[in-house]
């Protein structure tokens, strides 16, 4: 009987050890334990006393899984943000549980806070520029093992609409973006499908910049940019900066246009060849001068104003390409003669494709983007409501705000 009891005890300890190894990151994050405190020298519980203590901790974690809540940033209504408590997410088959480490604010979050995003209903948890760590996985993919850091794609796709059937799910008719049409990632834990995750050996800051940079990369891909092109980019905010980096990476001569000298300086660091401050310099004259009278081969609009929508068509070369990323906030009147006379390719660009995520990760892994200069502030979750209010009152004061949830 004694032998049977020992065998049973040994088997139970092995099962527990396997469970604790899988849950180690969750335990350390939730119970503030050191990883070595759960394990003996060989990676499993040591004495019977240590084993019993570890079992108790594991049971606590299991109960926390069922009963605990997590913190989140919540927009209750336009102009009102606070830290709220929400239920912990549940994991279904094929999904990955993530500990959110850091989230970036973008212009759409600011518009949602201000009540200017027509796609947002309230209350809403914002956040779609995310760095996170895998804390629970079914083990089906070693690249997404527990402890792996990831960026994520925040979009959904139905698989049935015209865009999805054409292999362009980034423009899915029924897309729901995290933090916009559905609750986002500014909470301690989220659940995501594995196909939306991109593991990378990047810092938390770098992982947060992956998604916003992909939007600019996708616009450059839509514009079929090559090393023979001169590309002019209207707007050097977060999205425009991605277009600058992509155009430069493709070897194109890249002209950066903005009204903010600090943004133009950052655009130079991201690979811009020339800059134009259109508040001080005549845009048309400078572009004519830089292109020997032809105009840029590609114009990428990343602002969303009627004036820049028109400028893109007016300034681009004959048989050139115009790519629109921004949304104009009001109807735009065009001289439509230019569309035909110049025989233009006028293209929209929405979100990003998997190849854009991989390209951005490659750029960041090669340390070819000015990450530290692009981020103006890193704050804890508790300070996020005040930071949003400050940003809303003085938008030009900030480049990129990142919220740390560690």
C-alpha cells in the first residue's frame, strides 16, 4: 500500500508541476511571486512542505481565474475616462490569453474620448496599439509559448464579404477594431485568436509601435512605391511616419510635409530625404523645384483635411498615384478634370495586411526606426485619464503616449 501511495503522490506532483510550469507567468504576475519560489532546483516542487505550499498557491490562482476582476481604462461617455473594474476574460478553444504590458494612444482614441468617432458607442474600453505577453496557450504553437512577447493585429474579418473573398481582409466590410467597434486592450488581460498575434524579439515600446506603423507601410504598398519613385507624404504624425519609414525602406526619395517642425525633424530620423513646412513654404513651388517640374510620382495623404485631399491630386505627377489614408471630416470638392487629364490612380488604404506587420517587425528588429524619439510619454494606467485630458486640451504637446500596465 505504501508503494501505491508513493506512486500516487509522485503522479500528482508531476501533474501539478506540469500545471505550474504552464501557469508560471500568470502566477508571478498575479501573486507577485518570484519564478524560483514555486520550484525546486530541478524545476519542480522540492520537499513535501514546498509541494503543499505550491499546491495552495496553484489553487488560489485557479480560484482567481474564476472569480477575480481586472482593471481597465473606460470611456463612460464623451469627455469622461476613468479606471474601472471588469470581469477577467475567459479563454475558449484556440484562443491565447495575454497579459497586456503596454498600450499606445492614437488619434482615433483621442477622437473617441472627445466623442468625435462615429464608429464608437459608450461605454468603451480603448486601445489597439498593444504589446503583450502570452500567459496561457494550448501549446499548439511553440512560437506562442507562455512568456513570449507579441504585437497584435486589432482587426476582425468575416471571411465572406467581397474584400475577404479577394484576399484583402484588412478592408473587411464588417471589420471590428479593438477599442472602436468593440472593447479594446487597455485592460490587464485580453484574449486573442492566435492568428492575430505576431511574436517578436522587440522591446515593449517597439511592440506598441508595430500596429500604427503598419498602416503607413500598407499605404506605401498600395502606392506600388519603388526605388525609382519620388514620394511626397502629407502629414507626419504616427501614421504618416510609418509611410515615411516604409518609403525610405523601399529606397524611394521621400519628401515629408507638415506644419510642425518637430514632426518634420522626426520624419528625417525615420528616413525622410527632404522636408517642407507648408506653413512657411509654398507647397506647390517647393514640390515643383524638388521634382524638376514634374511633381511627385506618389502622393500619400495622412491628414484627412479637404485642403490636403485636393493638394494630393493637384500636386501629383501626370500618371501618378494618390493614396488616401486619412478620413476627411467633411465633403471634398475636386477639380475632376485632373483625374482624367493626368490619368491618375487614386487609391484608398485601410488598416494593414499580415505582410505589413512582418515588414514593420523587420524594420524594428534592425533598429532602423527612432523609437525613443517617437515616444513622448510613458505613464501608468492610473494616470491615463488625466493624460487623455491633457492631450485633448493641447494635442501638439505630445507625439506618442504609451500606457504601462506592468
